[in-house]
């Protein structure tokens, strides 16, 4: 394992064993654990052998690709094991029975193919995009809007995100009409940290309120450091997911910039004051968002009635997509923490001045389903 210390190989195998059992638990699949091994193959990244009941993954895969791709290859090989040991067909190949096993494990469609465990195919995956030409144009417009809001003025930052939401709202019906022909995607933001601060959870909640995406807070193993790092996964249409990701990084940057601008006013209460300022700013931001929701709902009550069927169908498709990836998804309550009153109250007052309008479907407020 060239890019990973040889001492970490045992840790990687232990983690793969945990991932194997977790996948079986998540998807309610009863499989006997195989012999897990690592190999030196640089072209074929995974292999299931029914003869000796071994499942082998490439060191090259683990060393040179994100762990979420390693999990996809692991599921691919587990699908072969299902064909052998649950369906009792060693000749299933990559045919209908194999694809049925892939669906059973919630495997991404791009990994159903026979070549899904080949190095050249894996390397090409990140470049793939399901966005339509219209969707790419909207994404480019949002990028430009966010670039305009890159100063340390909180009003410009809020206006940039607000306009991004309004832009998507204007095109929502067009996207909904195309949704039946588009696949849904998921994208993982690796925070690089072992804990998820409260302000990031608050940003995730705002993203769910602004865009038609689902946000799942989870963790992903890092084989180079032998640690699990917190992740934020966005699920939805390609356009919505891409824009939500841009807005996530944008808001993270704005919080840091505004704190650097105002931190001198909070004396020696550094860490707690910073946390309090972040949460206060986002709380004020959320209050403005709630007022915008109420105003939007009132204006839509005066508009001609609409069935909202395309939007409802899209919501159901997204719910089904999330359930496919996380069949045992559950809520967790947010834990409390210490706040510095001065920083929090000042930030709330600042956040209340922000003007973010909430795009809504059919005049109905979206349910927040952030995993805390």
C-alpha cells in the first residue's frame, strides 16, 4: 500500500469488516461474513471468490480514492456474494439477478455495470454529471451571484444567497417537469474534522429550507489517518445539489469573515464567543427566513389554485431516494452547549437584518429533516 503506511493495513481491514456488517444491518441482508483481504491489483479493484468465500479489495483503491468509492466497490462485490449464497447462482454474472442484488444494497446505478470495479472506470466517475444544459446555466448564474456577495458585508452575503434561492424558484416548474427523466444524485462534503460544530448543523438546516435537497450528517473513514471524519451529504437533483454545495461553502466563508471583522469587540472570550456569534448570526438569519416563508405563503393564497402535482411527485421521489440510501435513517436530538451572551445577541440582531426569501412549492412549508 504505497500511499498508506503498511501498519494501517490491519486497521483498514478492521474498518472494512465494520462497514460490511453495517451494510448488512442497514439493508437487512443476512450474509455470512467472508474472508476479507487486500490485494496489489491496480486494474481490478474488487473481487469476490465463491470457492474460498473471500472478498478482496485493492490497496490501490483504498490509497488513491475517497472512502465512499471504496464502499461502492465493496457493495458491488457483496452483490456478487448475494447471487452466490442467497440466490444460489454462481453464473449470475452482471445480469438481471446481479442488478437485483445491487438494488437490494442501495448501490449507485453507475456501479451496477460489469466494469464498475475497474480502475479506469472509477477514475472517470467524478467527472460525470446528470445536469441538463439549462441546469448548468443556472448553476453558473448562482456561482456569479455568490461571487458578488464575497465581501465582508453581511447584507451583500445574504442578498447573494437570497437571489440564488429566487433564481431556483423561478425555474422550479421547469425542473419539476424534467425531473421524471432525471436521476437523483448525492454528494458528500468531507469536513475534515472529527466533530460537527453546531453552526454547521444550522447551515445544513438553512440549506434544506432554501433548496429542494435533503441533508444527512454522517461520518466517513479516512484510511490515511485511521480516523472517522464528519461528513455532510446532500441529496437531490444535480442542479439543486450543486447549488446547495456552493451555498454551504459560501456561508462557511462568510461566517469566518464576519467573525474576523467583529471579534475585537468580545474581549478574551475567544472560542465560546466565536461559537456564540456564529449561532446568533444564523439564528437571526433563520428568523428572517421564517418571516419570508409566511409572506410567501400569504401571497400564494391569493394566486389561482394549483394542484402542485409535479412538486409533490418530486418530493416523493426524493424521499424514496433517501430511503434507498438510508433505510434505517433516524433523528438525533441536538445537544446544548455554552454561549457567550454578548456575541450571541449582537449576532442575532445582525442576522435579523438579512433578507433571504424562502422558495416554496405549492405554498406549503417544507419539512426540515436534518439528521442531528
